[in-house]
C-alpha cells in the first residue's frame, strides 16, 4: 500500500465554534479582510459572529461583500486591491463555495500584482496570505481544499487554481449558519458534495484513505437525500450535510475531480445551471460511462447510496433535484464537448472519455438529441 495524504487545515466543527476558538485567529495577524457574498452571511449570523470574534481578539476588520455566484476575475481583483489598501494580514472567506474560493484568490492577489493570465497560470511568486474559511453551504468542501474555481470569460469556462498554500489555515464549521438555507441550494450543494465523493472514489488517484472518507460521505448523503423533509431540516441533519461535504472536500483535495465536473462547468458557464445541479443532471449517465472501465467501483457507489442499480440512483437524483428543461442545439453540444475535452480533470478518470463518450453522456442525460 502506498499513498500521500494532506489536510493542513485546522478544523473546528460544532455550534459556536467561532466564538469558542476565536483566540486561534489572533496568531494570523492584526488586520483581516472578510470576503463574503451580497447578503446571506448578514442574515444567517455568520458575519456578525466572525466580526465580533475578530474584534475581541484586537484584529482590525474590513468587509468586502461583493462576491457573486461563480465568482469572476474582476471581483477577485477588486478584493485583492481592497486587501492591499488596508494592509490585510489574512483573509476570511464566509459563505458558500463562491466567497470561499474568491477569498483564496484575493489572498493571492493581495500580495501579487499579476495579470489575469498569470494568476490562472499560477505565475506568482509571493505566498498567498493565510485564509480562514467559514462555509455556509454544505457542498463544495472548499474549506478543506487547495482549489479556487473562478469564472474566466476569456476562456469561456470555469477554471481552477490549485496550490498547497491555498488550503485554508483554519476552518470553522457551524451548522447553525445553514438553518435557513433554501431547499434548492441545500439539495444542489449536497449533490455537489456527492459528486466530489463519487468522482474521488472512482478516479485513478483514489487511495485507501480517500476511499474511507468517500464511502462514509456517500453513505451519509445517500441517506439524507432520501429522507430530508424540505420544510423541516433539523440542526443535526444540517451538521451531517456539512460533515459529509467536508469529508468529500478532503477526498478531492487528494484525488481532484473528473468528467462530471469537467462537463458541469460549461453547463454553468453557458446555461447558468447552479454548480451542484449541473453535476447532478449528468451524474447517472457519467456513472454509466465510468462503469465501462470501473464496474466494481461504480457498484460500490451504488451500494453506499443505498440503491441496487444505476437507474435507482437516477431516480433518487431526479426526485430530489429541481427540474431542468434544457435541450442543447447541435452547435452548443459540439462546443460543450470541445470545452470538456480541454479540461485537465479528465486525466483523472479511469478511462479518458473521447468526444463520443461526452456526447453520449449529454444524450443519456436528456440534454441533447443525436
Ligand atoms: P454559492 O455560489 O457560494 O452560493 C449560492 C447561493 O446561496 C448564494 O445566493 C448565496 O447568497 C446563498 N447562500 C449561501 N449560504 C447561505 C445560507 N447559509 N443561507 C441562505 N443562503 C445562503 O454556492 P456554492 O454551491 O456553495 O458554491 C459554488 C461555487 O463553489 C462554484 O463556483 C463552484 O465551482 C465552487 N466549487 C469549489 C470547490 C473547491 O474545492 N474550491 C469545489 C466545488 C465547487 P449570498 O450571495 O448572499 O451569499
Ligand atoms: Fe464541485
């Protein structure tokens, strides 16, 4: 047996963990820029609790609350400038994956005045500022990954930057912040987490240790997706979702993602589907493709989900996800296939998909006629 594993992030999980462990923030410096979205962190209490904790530790705080969903480069450059102007020592990301990823890019740009091309090519020389992550969705696992996913208009897609120094230094996971997360966001993000565990489990970079994390996360998510009541999700269930998403993040931090994410990105970029939903609509067909080369692995996923076969997995997903009525034109399908084939995560699949395989996934997912 041989494998590498890293998770340099210190994780604090549980109710009021920001308050309980605020002294950990003091070691990171005297000035913090909080990077967050337009409104949710203000409503769910996370922003106020983090601001209070920082202030109590004698840390000067400024807030940059301009992060949109699927953050673009213009936003993170504005955030980087704010961080430079205030002389920030560290960056605190609060929100879903969008603000957490934006915080990581801001941490790079705060100390590196580089072009967009150089940012995406990781041509920067100064180490990014430390990042603190407070997730308020349960899906991306960004609080424990070394990735920042950004929307890049000149490439007409989403692209990631990855680096050892992009792992957050600290992560605070408190299920209370998710209590009022809308049902659609809850489900879409849970399916994003599921896609991380599923891809991580089937990818050729899987290890015995990531398998352990992935299967536990798939089991939890399989049970929750079948039993959650849209009108009444308990704090305990919110914590389970957050925990499963964190485990899935630890998986992709080692294994990276695969064909589901590669094809999901154009669905988000060109058609505006939320990230988790984009992955969810193509998950069953992608599993059918992966079963050609890794039938045993796919069967283990099916079993961990508490299902007996792939059609049953498809039914669970269709039942829980918002409906998607989307038919790509032949031109669009061709563009999506070519964008997907350029994604670097395809190298992680048990068998690299060819263009016909991507077409087949789109067709089997009811997104394209052919
Ligand atoms: P998101 O884009 O961060 O947020 C979606 C929506 O949910 C926003 O409208 C946000 O409002 C709202 N929201 C967030 N927390 C809430 C709460 N507690 N209560 C009520 N509303 C809340 O969604 P996401 O799915 O978490 O993140 C998606 C992004 O993460 C994508 O760009 C994806 O590519 C990326 N991602 C990153 C990784 C990684 O490893 N780094 C992995 C997978 C995906 P506000 O705007 O007001 O905050
Ligand atoms: Fe994802």
